[in-house]
């Protein structure tokens, strides 16, 4: 059952998230508004759109949540694999999403301290060289050493 719902949710999210479906919804609202005068803007006329949107919204919540849960799991697995692949990375960060709030606060504080230390040593984002370009950093350090 889970696999059938997963396939249904994925297919539905692709179809319902398309520009064509949005256009159809806009046309339906325009048609509903256009027939309002014919029905004297009655309670039944309002009930039609309210009921339809409530039912659609209720069902879409489950489809969207299923899709987001699956996407989040996939992203976490990809990040876990990257952490494992990088030899300098701390493998303790794998499955970090299962940590308590206190553990996450402690880790955030650790990273803020690390960021402060690297910036103070000239390696952080406030330094004169780019961390993203190690070649530039090496050339700059060699040039400074030659002086």
C-alpha cells in the first residue's frame, strides 16, 4: 500500500504542480465567479466553491507531506554519503537530523566558534583570500613568503 501511495503522491504532485493545472484552477474560479449573478450569489453558489476547495486542500496536504518527507529523506541520504566520502569530515554528523534540540544547539555553537577561529587566522570569509579557490590561496601564500 505504501508503494502505491508513494507512486500516486509523486505522480499527483507532478501533475498538480504544473502550470496547466494552475491555469485550469484559475479558469474554474473565473467560471464560478461569472455564474454568481445568475444564482444571485446564493449560499449554494458559495457552498460549491467552499466545499470543493476544502476537499482539494485536505487531500493535497497528505500528498504534499508525503512528497516532502520523501525528498527530505533522499537529501539526507545524499548528504550522509557526501559526509562519509570526505575524509576530513566528521562522520558523527551523519544522521544529524535525529539529534535532540540541545545537541543541535551545541553543534551550532561549535561551528560558530570554528568560524570565529578561522576568520581570526585569515582563512574565513572575512580574510583577503577566497576559501573557495585553494589555488589562489596557495599562490598568495607563496608570494607573501617570497617577500
